[in-house]
C-alpha cells in the first residue's frame, strides 16, 4: 500500500504536519555551484572555444567549431515535414491555440494630455533578442518550445535563439518541428551552464540575449540564477505541483490520474488532494493502489506520493480554499459538482482548472494558456509566463512650458527638502522670472 500521508484539519497536529508537508528547501548543491561558476567564467573568457569543449565533453560530441553546433532553418523545416500526419496535426493545433490565447495578452501603449499641454504616457516595446533553453536527450519537451517561443514572437521579439543539448548527437525531431512552427530564428545544439553563459555573455557565434527563458536541470537553474542582472530570466522553477480540491462528485480514477500526472515528473513533485468527504478519500486511496501498477513510471510516482503527497480531509469547501491559498500551488484543480462559485475564492494559484473535464494535462499541451507557471508558493506574488514577459514599459514625459511652471515649483521644493540643490536648480532654470 502506498504510504501517502493522510491529514485532517480537525486533528490537533494538523498545522505542524501541514507545515512539514510544505517545507521544501531547494538548497543549492555546493558542488554544482562551484562547477557552474567555473564554466560561466570560462565561457565569458574564451567564448566559442569553451562552449565547444564543454559540449563535446558533457554531450559526447565531436564538434570542431560552433558551426558544427548550429542547425539551419532547412533542418527545422525538414523535421516538421517529416512528422507523422497525426503528430504534426496535434502540434499545429496546439501551436494555434497557444498563439490565439497569447495574442490577447499583448499590451498597448497609452498617453494623455493635461490642460496645460503636458503629455504623459507609456510606450510598450518588445525585447530585441531572447534565448530559449530547451531540455534535450530523454527530457525532450516540444510543448515547452511552443509555450516559451510563441509568446515571445507574439510580443514582437526580433530574434529568438534556441539552445538544446543533443547528447550523443541525437536530435529530437518533435522539438525541432515545434521550433519551426513557433518561429524560432536560430538553433544551437548546446546545453548546460555553457549554453546559459553563451546566451548571457555572447560569443562570436552566439549573440548576447536580453532575457533567458525555459526549464533545465540543476546546473541550468544555477547558471540562470548566476547571470541574472546581466540578462533577465523568467523564473527559477521548483518541482511540479498539483492540488486537487474535491467534493466526492467525480470519478476517483480521474482524480488519481491527475495526481499521478504531476507525480510522474520526478520524485520531488508534489500531489495533494483536499476533500470534504472521508469516504471519497478512501476510494481515492483504493484507486491509487489499483492504478499505480499500470504506470510505466510507477516507482517515481510512488516515491513522490510517499515523500511529498497528501490526502487531506477538511470540514467544508471554504476551509479547502483557505488551505489552497496557503499552498499557492502551480496547478489547482476544482474537481467539484458546481465549481464556478469557488473560483473567486482562490487568490493564489498558477493556473486554475475548473470542473471535472478540465484535466491539468490539457493545460500542459493544448488548452492555450501558458504551462510555465510559478512553483513553490511563488504564485502568491508571480504569474504565468506570458507576452508581458517579453515586452518592456517605458514612461513618456513631455512637459509644456506652462506645465514646467507648475511642476518646477513642486520639484524645487521637494529637491531642496532632500538636500539636492542641483535637482532644484534644474527645475528652477525653466521657471519664468
């Protein structure tokens, strides 16, 4: 029997057990940190030569130069054209839905003019160049290509550079096809900290980008954290999470498979069920025992459920929503007979999946909203990746002569109060005497 934790809010030790369940310290391994610091410094100093050396070493390649590590648009198109019809249709349908959704996020500039002729406003401009990190090898995710590249292109990013490791020289055709569909401009078959360094610092072959987005392993996450400030980054993502709020009205097999869908990512993923019905929780436990043996990744799922999963009994849905807000999960499912009234009760979640037919997996691939979501409770203060992550806001200020008389006096008074006389004089020089 899977030893998934059973909690109840009526228990005296509930708070302590809940705190322990949510405690997750993504401690940075010192060995990884040292390795990444060394690689980044080497790439900054030696550029392409260092990138080629590390790529050959870590990915078992025999590249002679960076020219051997760049793929052409012809190769991307060939990958798309070579897909089986059903796979291509699915990829194109997903890309279309993601694009339609994100086109609604595009921000527009605005301005207004005051009575004295002073104009104030905001200008929206896209980033010039973005780097997209895509995992390679066994962990190849074409869906991540679509979710990261399409919003960037919708935003108007001029050049999108994709880096993807190819261990043993193996190119994932579905990833390259997704890059072709999403409008990626250049692809380099490099990965790890060396790829992050190349994007952040720029080399002779790899142009420096303004922002790096996309998931990666611990070395990639550490490298992104290290180069933040030189370039922007999307986020440092933690393990996958799902929290299901249920009232016992859905098929327990559906709920269990939704819990499995995140648990199968890795042993550190977290799957939690919050339910108002004790008998239904028992049915869910029975369904876990029934379905787990059928899962190819059953060992990963079992470890995840045992170490970080939980089945939580609550008094009512109000309490369920309060706990959900405390968790602030990456994915939140409202598996309820009447879910709509409860959506407004959820204040903190990366994405909310409403109703029995809305499986989290649809959001991962093709619903339309972005699947790059805040984790580890960061949904309390951050949002899904979107077009707005690839656009900048610039303030516009055009002060009229009349406006300078009013604003100049205000600025002068405040500047003197702050002990900054040059600021004051700058405003005063424009005042009529």
